[in-house]
C-alpha cells in the first residue's frame, strides 16, 4: 500500500478521527500509575529513566565518600577516619563508581535513547528490561547498605586475593562484594543482550547498518563488549565466593591454586570495562558535535571502525595492569605494544571530531561546553595512558598516586564529562523542559576547575612516591601541600555537581518548555514529543539517509509505517543488514512478574553470602517465577 | 508536516522464528554461557600448567564410563527435540508432545549418570584446586542440564495441552536452540575434564 496523497501527521491532526486514534494508541502503550503501578511498567523510557536517576543517586553517594577520603588526607596523621573505615569507604567508592554508577548510567542512557534513535516503539524484551532494573536497584542498595552496617568490603575495588581470602578478610564484607557484583552484572548482561537484539532487529525500515546513528553504533559495541567481558568477572567472583564459602582452593597457593588467576580474570574484564564506559561516551560526544555544528559528521565509516577497533583491541590489554607481577619479558612487551595501539583508533576519533568542527559555526551551549572539557581532560588522561602503557615507566609509578590521577582523568574525562553533556543535551527530551544555561555554564566551569585542582596534583604526588590506598601519611614526606590542593579542589568539584543537581531539580518544575526538537538535531529521538509519547512514534518513521530530520524539513514530508494495530503493542521487525521489513512483533504490556522474579533472585544471591544452599533455593525460586512470567495468558487464541 | 505511508506492516506476519527477536535473544544467552565455559576451561588450563602434577599425586583422573554415556545421551535427546520440532512445523501436535517428553526423559537419564559420577570422583572440591575445578565445571554443566530439563518440562506440559500451533511455536524453537547448546557444550567439557588429564600425565 503506497499512499500517494499526502496526509497530515497524526499528532497534528485536529479532526476527531485523528485525535481518537492517537488517544487509542497512547492508551495501549500507557504505563500504570499509582503505588502498585510502580512495579509494573515495561516501556524503555520508564526503565531507562529509572536507570539514569538511580545511577546518579549512587554517583552522589559515592561522591560524598570521596569527599570523606579527601578530608581524611587533608593533613598528615589525621584521625577523622579509622584505617578500616577508610578502606571500606575507598572500596565502596571505587566499586560503586564503576559498577553502580558508570555502567548503569551508560546502560540507562542507551536504554532510553537508542530505541528512540532507531525509530522503535520499545525494546525487544521489555519485561527483561524491567527485571534488569530491579536486580540493579536491589543489588546496588544492598551493596551500599553494607557500608552503613559497618560490614562493607575493604579490599579495594579490584578485590585482590590473598587480601580478600577468608584468612585476611574475615567477616561478610568480601562476600557482599562477590555476590552483589555478580548479581549486578546479571543486570548488565540482560541490558547488553536486550540492546543488541533491539538494535539488530527493531530498526526503522531503511535504517541499514551504514545509516545507524553513531551513538547507536557505540551502544552496539558497548553491548558486545559487555557480553564477552562480564562473564570473566562473574566466573572470578563465583570462584572467590566458593573459596570463602565452601573452601575450594582456586586462589589458595597451598591448595594448588593461584592468586594471579584472580588478577588475570579480573582484568580480562576490568580493562574492557574501562572501554565499556568510554565507547558510549564517544557516541554521546559525536552526537553532540553533530548537533551543535549543524552538519553531518566527518568520516562516519572511520569513526565506526575506530569504535569497533577500540572494542576489539581492549580485550588484548588486560596484562598492562599486571606489569609488576613477574610476567615473562615477552608477555610484557606484547601487551605494551597492544596498549600503545589503542592510541590509533582514539586518534582517528579525535581527528574526525576536529574535521567536523573545522570552520563550522559552533553553538556553545552547555552540552558543547562539557564536550570541550572532555577533550581537554580526556586527552590529558590519554597522554598519561601512553606513559603508563610503557613497562619501565609503569614499574616506577605502579600503585602510586600517579595511577590514581591517570585513571580519574580517563574515567571522569572519558565518561563523566560526556555523561554531563548528555544530561544537558537529552534532559529536554526526557522532561520536556530545558535546563538553565547560566547554571549550566557555572557548573561546567566549576567541575572543570575543581577536577583539575583535585587530580592534577596527584600526578606529582605519585612521582614523589605517595602510594595509593593509604589512609594517612607522615608530615616528613612533604605531601601535605599538594594533598590540601586536592582536597580544596574536590569541594569545588562537588559544588559544580551540586549546581547541576539544583539545575536539574529546578528545571523539572520551572524550566523553559522545550518543544520537540530544541537543538534542531537530526536523529530520530527528536522526531517525537518531549517527553516522548507512550508509543514513541504513533506512526514509526521510515529512513533513507543519515540525517532524517533535516531531510524531512527540506521536503516537508515524512515517510512512515502504516498498518500497525492500535489495540495491542505492535512494532515492526526488520532484517539485520538492510532493515527491510520482515515481521511484526507483539510486545508485552505492564506486568509485575519481572519484579517478583528479581526479588526471588535477590533472595538467592543475598542468601549466598551466608550459605551455599541458597544456590539451589535461588535457582528453583527464579525458575518458578519465570514460569509464571512466561505462562501464556488466556485468551491467547484471539491473536 | 505531511506523512506518506511507504511501508505497510499489515502485510507482514506476526510469527517468523528466524526473524523473531527472542530467537536472537536466546542466541545472546548462549554466547554469554559459552563465554563462561571458555573462561572456566581457560582457568582449568592456567592452573594445570602452574601445577607440578595435574591431577595432583595419588589422584586418578575421573572414570570415563559415565561421562561417555552422558556424551551419547545428550545428542540422542537433541535428536528427539529436532524430531519434535519437525512434527510441530507440520502441525502434528502428538509428535511434538512425544518428542519433547522423550527429550526430558533421556536428559533425566543423563542427569542420573551425572549424579552417579559425582559420587565416584577421586577428589573433593576442598582438597586441591584440581578438585575445585573439576567439581565446579561439572556442577556448572549439571545446573544447565537441570535448567534445560525444567524448561522443557514446561514446554511439554504446554504441548500435551495442545497450546502450540505451527504459527505459535516460538517456545519450542527457542527451547530447542538452548537444548542444542547444552548438548554441544558438553563436548569441550568432556575432552578437557576427562581426556586432558590422561594426556598430560
């Protein structure tokens, strides 16, 4: 059916039939409200928003922990925190920033934005999506709660054995780490599968892979990396869990095990992890650059290949965290070369961005400002990265504050600045209101200054020999001044983030109304209302270029999909490469079962801290709830 | 802005197993579990190459009889799954029901063989890292057989109740895919756990 006569967009129609049809579609896709309704929504916009908000709450909490550490290090021989408290706070800060903030925040943005960008009405497995969120919420809260109960893990975020063995870490701390991290990784894996399948199969007709927006490519690479990196940390923490719970000997030297096995398994996950956070951030940066220069990206293919390249190479770098563990020279040389190689695709990205911005009339709104901060900070972190990739240099600064400075430059520069940019950029889409530009500028300025004031002195502290993870130092070392600078900087940094928090809360209620497409961007998330309609697109779009919205504006016409039913949740499934229409998928509506399953799984995992029998209990409980979840609902025959 | 309908969704079916996202989703789950197995086997080799003797002195490699029986039973149960799927495609509900039930029965036999084998292992999990690896990998695969049996049991209940039709048999298709994986992944496990110690020593 190719309709030659132009009809008006459903959202612009004022006749009764048009309005009624829109209302019917919106009712079909609506999420329930009220207290019980909170446990039921499955729409990706609802789940994505929850992921983002929850991860930022964990970000704030972990940030407060960082301030506590900085206060403790303000003067030599400070006794604000006991050594054990300091270790717990440090461990929870690192673990939470990585596992409870950075990954879920990226997942959240991906879950919220990617389906909109590809013109889908929801994700492929909406209920699994909800399940993943509850798992993350329960696991993350239980992990954080351990700190308030004074039984938090204290062996650092990478939890090295033998320090984390039963012998040296008695109590439940490390058990909480192993079980809750495994549990939260389950949530990350569900998100990864979900995102891959959604991007592969639910794209708008015509959006062949070579028309996929760069951000969606980034999400795809991130998801594949999760798929192959997370199992490694799951296996490692399961082994450590068993070592502590049922006396297996995986990491016990006397029993034929090897502590180094932990380091290999952990870093085989841990290094790709850094890029799991970075790659979607690169996607955010590219998206924002395109919008704020108002021109198509330079070197689309090169950018995509660079991201895929980063994803692949990142699996061959893990040993550079282990240069001081007595590896053979050949191994160290290989990984040194591989580590330096990552600079090549990263460089390609930077050149493509420069070429895109070259001669363009750049609009310097807050998102673009954060992108510029990202350039400065991330490139500085990349430079120290090339330094520590080299074996002789690394062996000098290993386990010193130089490394602390390096990875904060890379992680905050590579993930937090782009996330802040993304927050200011997509906030109008998510809430329908703009954030204040003036507060945004001040926030960006304070964050940039505060960040550099906090972490730049740490390079020097590291070169002067200050080891990382120490809870205090003696005055004779002469580290006091630089530490005071860092502590002062950390409060400026916190003030900067505080401004954004105030800005966000204020703007939700009294920000300027945004409209559909306030930045005049070209990707599809801006082709629906702000906040998006329940169905995302009452008439899903059809694509024939990289810059759909700009093209439609020129033609004053938009090709759409017709023939989807209004009375159930239907979305179009397309082929993998060319996105030709293939079938119609009927998606499930609101349901409480994902929540019930997540609670069952939580009982199993939290029980594992105390007794191995909860493995059996957990499996059976989860199976029972899954059966109820998937059991065909009557009357199924009418379909 | 004007719209022009250029794609008509009502021309397309709402069931097509090879385009259905769930089929791809199960493939994703299989990829994750394959990565877990690969990590476990790599760890096995890592520890084996670090140890002066693997298995440790005085410990015999596990008996070959029971694992070999499992190695034969799992493909047999896969064949009945395949046969059940053929029946389902042709709309023969009885063949589907008999096939999946037979698979559950054969896999339960494999589970019995697996259980007997646990009792005959020459080493405990807490004696040596070798024992830890052996018990963990065996236990991991055991859990998989259990979950495949449980899942397929539900499918067979639905099959006997006549729920599946050629247009509505996605549950069978994805269950079969997972079943094949559980059967296939035993081959590398079998070779590593039961033959590598014999070759190494």
